[in-house]
C-alpha cells in the first residue's frame, strides 16, 4: 500500500494565483525527488473554518511507503535549503492542517 501526506490550506482569495505558482513549484520539487503523485486540489471550507475572503485547497502527495516519503522529503528539504529564492507562502502556515496516512484501500 502507498503512503499519503495530505494538507488543508486556507488561502486568501486574492492570493490564489500566488498559491498556484507556489504549489506548481512544490509539485516539481517533490516529483523530482521521487513522489509518485501530487493530484489536484479540492474545497474544504467547513473544515478549515474559512473567512469570507478565503478559499481552501486540499493537496496531497503519494509515496510508495512512509520510508519512501521520508527519503523524498529529506532530499527536497536539502535542495530547498540550498536555493536562494524559495517562493513566499501566500497563506498563514499556522492554520494549515496536515498529516501522513497509510492507505487502507487503494483503487
């Protein structure tokens, strides 16, 4: 079974384009270092307790296993630290929810 990291991120509506740019950059980083998938986003308004000026995104990364996730994240973090221009975070990272999950049923 695969391993999945998931994130619910409240983003100000005025910063959706900036978020998309940052998320596209992140997708390239994680895929380059071995993540299996970074599918599109969905809406979790209630879960995130959104303000009227915000929208929510659900993003997730799929790996072969937790060990594979740990190895990919280690390489990503190493490369991110070496870069001078990481995209700014267009949202309040303290309000982001995330977790890692071993898949139970896969299709």
